[in-house]
C-alpha cells in the first residue's frame, strides 16, 4: 500500500470501521523508489518516537526511525533489502522517557516461544499459497448448517500426538495423521484450541500476544494453510478458538503498548481480569474495535477457516463478572452490562457474516444472557451457535453419581428441554471438563471397569440424540483415564486394549449413524423434532423420547442409566414396527450382548399415555435407538 493510499484506511481505523486493518498496519512487502523491502506501520499515539529494530540493524534504535503519519498517532517507515523471516520489534520511547521493545501487534509470524526466550516478530509474505478447497466451499454454500449434522472433535494440536522424543507434530505431519483420523472416526468438524501466538504453554493458547500470527511452534503460516486445506479436501470443517476477552501482561506484547494503557481499558474497574492475571480490552476504543474485528476477518480470509469459537463471552458482557460489590462501576443505566462489549460483539458478527455468510460464529457464553444466537436487528448478539454450558454442567453432575443416587438428580437430564430451543446450541464435553481434578470422561463414571465403559457408551448415546450440535474433546473417544495434560500426547496406546478398542468402534459407528440419520439433527429448533415418551421415571433412572425428521422419519431413544437390568419394561409408542439400529450394550462394543431381538412390534396395551406399547428387556447402563419401519 503506497503512502498516499493510507488516508481512508486510517480514517476508518480510527472510527472503528476498518475490518481489514491488517492490510494497513504491520509489516508488508513493498517497493519504494524501485527498491524492494518492507513498509512498517504501528499505532502508538502517545509515544515520543518509534523505530524499527531487528537482526538486520543490530537492534539499534537509531538506525531506522519511523515518521508520524497524517493522523499524528501512527508511525511508518520503509526499509529496503529485508527478507522473509527477518526478526524485528518496535522500539518505543515513552512520554516518561522509558524505552520499550514491542512485538508487532499485526505481525503474521513470530519467533517460536520457549526457544531462548524468543518473542520477536518475523517478516512473512502470506501470498502465494494455492488453495485446493474450491469444491468444499461450493458444496458448503448449499448446506443449511442448522439442519445439518455437526459433530466437532476438539483438539489441542500441541498435545494430540507427540513424537517419541516428545517433539510436536508439525502442521504438515498433522495433515497426514489427524485428517485421516477425524475422517475415519466420523466427525464433521475439528475445533482447534487457540493457535494465535501465545508465549506461555500453560495458558493452552488463551493468553494471546499475536492476534494475526498462527503459532510457529508447529510450522509457518503456509503450513497451517496446508493443514486447513487438507481438512477441507476431506470434507471436514475447521473451527478456531479465538480470544477477544483479555490478553497477558508480557512486556513485549500489547500490555501498555506505548507506555500507557492503549489496547486495555483505562478505567480502574475494567482494566484487569484478576482471576486470570490478564488485561481486558477497551471495547469502547474505536482502534481496538478495528483491531479485534480485523483479527477475526483475517482468520477467515487468510486461513479459510469455517468458524470461530469466541472464548469467555460472559466475561465480556458483565461488568461484575467474578467481582465483588465495590469492585465495579455500573454503566450509565445503573446496570451490570458492559455496553461497549455488547456493541463490539454485535459489530463483530455483522462484519463476519457480511464478508462470510456461511461462517460459524460460536459463543462460549456460560450464563442465561438472552438472544445470544438471535440477529442483531432484533436485539440479539448475532452469533449463530452457543455452547450449552447448562446442559454440560447438569449431565456431568448426573453421570458422576452412583446409579443408586441418580434418581434424586433426574431433573438434570430433563431440565435442558425446558430451554433447548431458546438458542442454537452446541452440546460441549470440552477440554475444561477433563482437567484440574475433574477427571476424564470415563474417569467420571462410577462403578467397576465394566460399568465405567458402559456408562460412557450410554451417556454418548444420550448426548448424540439430544437436540443440539455436538462437541467432544480428544481422548474421550477411546476412554482415556488420565486427565488431559498439555505437556504430552493423549494415550493412543490404550487402543491396543480390547475395552478401549471396542469403545472406539462404538463411538465411530455412533458418529456415522448420527450423520446418516436426519431425525437426529434436522429439527433442532422446535418441538416438531422431539417428543418425550418417558421423562419422569426417576426411580428407575430411565429416559425415553423420539427424534423426528421433516420427512416423517422417527427414532426412538431409550436409556437405562440405572445399575440394574430391566425385564419387560413396557413403553408406550406410536403403533407400528420398530428396528433396533444402535445398542450401546452390544458385545462388539464391549457390552453384555444380552439384547438378542432386533425387530419389535407394538401391541394394544396402554402405557405412558399411548394406546400401544412394547415390552423391552433393557440391560443396565444401556442406550438403544429404534427406527420406526414404514409398513
């Protein structure tokens, strides 16, 4: 971008309306006076002076000073003869005379964290990658995502699998192994925990210093493009975890960038997130609005991702989030709502859907805030999906109880249907639920070894048939007993043991059944797709319901969450013939194999409010699906 072409982008940037600020700011390959080099631009309104330093000038602050642009707040310069991967920072002289060395907020690449305390930015040209996912996107245009199967495999790329020496798999190595695995297991999407550059491994990526730089731990940006491309060629959607709620206080990062609060809020009650030891963004500052929304647009445009899972939305919405009385100041209406953050989220979603109509924008919002997935023009936040944290908390509490005590917790299985259609939900069993002493999914299950596996299979049958899209964290698909540890790969060796191998098969076949059965995903927004058959049999820890599709297809789901086999359990059903299509207790999945019958015919016997019924033998800790056969 030539210098004279910057006036309008700068104007839009300062008005919170430049949603491709990455084309203006940062370091870009350019030609000036017939010399090829890089043009640098950085916003530092209260700096006395700014210069570019790097290996190319011996980190000398005097070598390449920057000039103020027409706005008086942004600095720029052109440096010839630089090459890709050269390291650099901005040397900022503050109003009070300090010298700060800051990484580029708009850098596309960075030094690998953890290597000799490296944290400088790197020059990188993003152009030139030849994408091969055109057919994927053409097919995607015709999909109504609300009526389509969405079954997400959540992955931490740094710890999905490690090499024998503990080294990471690179993006290109993951393109060979992870893509095949996700396809084989029958998932429709992957979701990556944060990959925008972060210095501290223990933050799992949730303390970001580079909002435009994919982490260099696993390779360079074009390697990550290749990984996404391979997923798309295999028909798998890609979702990135994105963190606009806060950032860390590392000296080289966004923290007090020009010597004073700049990206962070300056108000005493809004500046810090004490629980996380981080700074909160100033959502009322136009330049920060441009920065954040541009980051989201950049990830869609540059890396072809299908969606973003927006982290910690609740912490953005509430001024009193995790604060005691006296630690926060109400808004102008005397409320606890962060009006600037609400406006930012609405503009974010409007901008993303304006550029990318088929995007997935997923809110991790843990409260009862209304209209999260409703359009902004009716007062909603504008997301199209929201994690159902209430369902997650309830069902994990239930399955952790010994079956003897589950009858007192039965409402935790049924309460979610009171609000299931209020938002477009994703049902998450995420990384947060298998760490910090919470136990892995199979580790949550009470009972002996057999009962733990049976419990997981029954629970997954319930989850996959409950209204809402699905998300499973890596390792749950084969029954990892250890909690997730970001320092090591998940325990794939367990698949060599029969119980774990059979659980993997059960998950794979359940995933495939879900994708091929419209009744399990097609109607998720109304009671037209769901009917209770037995909701209140808490004494026997029993549930039964129907899922329906638009063509009239019906799936009956029955779940025995008790520790006892049931004989001749009579369930009222619409008159007809039913075929068993999934049995979590099948011997091939590691179950008892007690159910031998596959075809069932109703008899005229009143039960559960219906004139016709079937008597079933249902083993303990078992979920079965029956498909109504049209005669």
